[in-house]
C-alpha cells in the first residue's frame, strides 16, 4: 500500500516525535513545491534537529518502502 504523503500526516508524525518520518514527508512535499517557504523552514529545522544526518532541503530522500 502506498503511503499518502500530506502536510497533515507530517505534522502528526512531528507531534508524535517521529522526526525522520516527518522530515521525509516534508522534504518530498518541498520537492513538489520548492517555493513553499514554510516547508523549507520545517525541512531545515528538522535536518538540524536530526543532527544534520539527513540530506538538505530539496534533496531526494528514499522512504523505507523504496529501499
């Protein structure tokens, strides 16, 4: 089953402490709408919170399903 990636789902993951999952969704959405400054801020903030271990904003991120 394909996961539906929405801003709402990412926010839920974020509130539940699933930072990497939230990051992946926000980053995917940012790739689709690179002019969205709110998404860009969220992606950058999460990247920093994750210790810079995730690719920067706009970079392709593979989900667990894609690995």
